C-alpha cells in the first residue's frame, strides 16, 4: 500500500477574529447549551488521551470531521455557514480548555467554580447557578488544569496540590487537588471582563456616588496611601484597578502580586510576581522579598495586589519612607478589622516589635481605608471611606467620611440603602488642595442619594 495522503491542514482556516457570531435564531444561552450538548456527546466518542498526546493537523482534521458530522444532523435553525462556525468553535474547545471555553466566552460570567469533573457552577449578576458543563472524568479535568498552569511555568501535583495561576485574558485561577480536595480536582476562576470596569461604571452601578469618586480621585492624585478592604469577591481588585487609573503617567509604578492580575494602563509599570518552590522545595520567592527588592528599583509608587503575611510590615515601612501614594488590598470585614489584620501580619516577622510601635507605623503610613462589600442580592458597594487620623493613647483613631447604610430588602430581594456623608472635612484636605483639588466643603455635608 502506498503512503496515505496527508490530511488537509486546519491551520489555514482559523476562527473568525473577535467574539464568535451566534446564529440570529438562537440567543446566547441557547447557543451555548447547544455547544454543551455536542461537547458532552463528543466526550463519550473521543479518546482524549490520544488527542492530548498527538495534537497535530491530522488529529485535528479527524476530530473536525466527526464534529461536522454531528453538527450536520442537528435540527437547529442553522445555515451552512453557521454550522461551519459552530463546528470550528467546538474544535477549539476540544483542543483548548474544553468544556470551560463557552463559559470563558460568556461576558455575563464573573466566576467559574469547578467542583470535580461532574459539577460546574458560575456566578452571573452576583448569583451562583449550576451549569450543564461536565468533563469526561477527573483525568480529563486534570489535563485542562495542566494546560492552565504549565502556560505560566507553574506546577501542580500530589506533592504540590495547590497553585495560583492566570489565564491569557488575565483571569485569576486557583487549583486544589486531592488529597486536600476530597471529591476530586477543584478549579476556581475569577474572571475580569474584556472591557475593564471604569469609574463611570462604578457610579452607574451604584457602587459609590459621584462625590465619593471625586474624593478618591483627589486622594490618589495627592499621593495618599490607601488600603482597600473587603471580603472575597467584594470588588477589591476592581476598585484598585480603577483608582490606579488616576496615577500620573509620569510616575514609575511597581506592582507586586502572587498572580499578576492588575490592569494598570500607564506605560511605566514594572510588574513583579512571586514564585512558588520547585519540585525540590527550593527557589520560592515570596511577596515580602519582592517588596524589599522594589525599594531598590526607584519606584514612585508601590502597588501590592494583596497583603497576606509578613510583607505587611515592609509595605508600612515603604509608605513611611518616601513612597507616598502606595496602594494595596486586604481581606477584612470592616476598617477596624483591617487595621487589626495589618497589625497581626506585621507581627509575623518575629522582630519582637511592641504593638504600640506597629500601630504608630500604621497611623503614620495609612491615610484611607476603603471598605467594599458584596450584598445578598449580588450588588457591590463601597460601604466606608474611612480616614486614619492618628493615635489616641495606644489606639489608632479613625473617622468615617462617607458610608453606606443598609435600610432593608425589597420583596424581590434587592438591598435598599443610602450613601451618606458624615459631615466631616478630612484632615488631609490641605494635601488635596496642594495637589490642585480644593473640594467644596458642602461635598462632605450632603447625604447620598437613596437607592430604591
């Protein structure tokens, strides 16, 4: 027998650029459900191990032929060009991140939560819902996980069963494997939209009011040190990204993160990322080391994605030694809790510093704490803009400038409340004026609007 003819290459037929165009007769959800159904059928027909081992043009062509055959027998209202487009999208799912691809294309999805191979949830509009997405088995899910982590040079296995990673679009990924995860591999993906949230979006979404935004813009320009506090999914990183947009393009910014996800738009940005240990347990580089090193890099501002440990003390010292205008986030439920967490993390350095000394560092370093929260209806609010005013005896003193007061919940489950001003002019008002922001006194006296 002679040599078989080589399979036609699919490399010359790329997907159309941009967002795939769905058939006009199907809405987005119906189109995604159709793709899920075909993908689940293929999982039972394809040898995924062989496909993963030989992802060449011949394999792609054979898989594409099978997909086209399935699509050809659909009873959906699709024209031939639409069936061709659908087939190519499914092909990319088979060779990309598999069943997760349609979810990653859905702009309404903010979180993707994979609980083993047979259970996937998403968050839409702040509310969790179960999807029809499944993987063939845990081995299939593990192949997707390895694709994600290997793309940024990280590893995850039984000896190192937890890892933070990111996708090409900047989405944050956390993976945890057995034996730590009892019911199989788990993936948690925090998505960031293709179109970044703007300050106008925050006002339109009623996350804050225009006067509150004006104050924050002035605070960033005046180089106040800011800590954004809140729970998981409250919108800390989103707010940090928005505030970073007010930093002058003439400044040198150094960002420090465990997994790079900040979306700063300035040109002069140095992005640093911590590194886990290798297979031998060596080579780890922690956030604290990066904070210390950043001080030697002549930064105008240091932005730490999140303080979680010993680096809190080094961040405070940087804020106190000429790096005004630095910003970071922290997990805490209130401004006072945020201070307590910073104090606790600073004490992790085992330098035997007295509590009062650490509190003095906090009081002199931090100007503002911004508390964000996610409510039961999925909405997010900036609930407190709190100024640190100094020390009283051994306690860090603070005062609220603006706050959100929850007033109840409607029959439809929507949270009702109002943003209010405390009627207090901030002690840093002169710094704002020196930076060219002479905010009117009545801005701090006018209560916020009621959100019905």
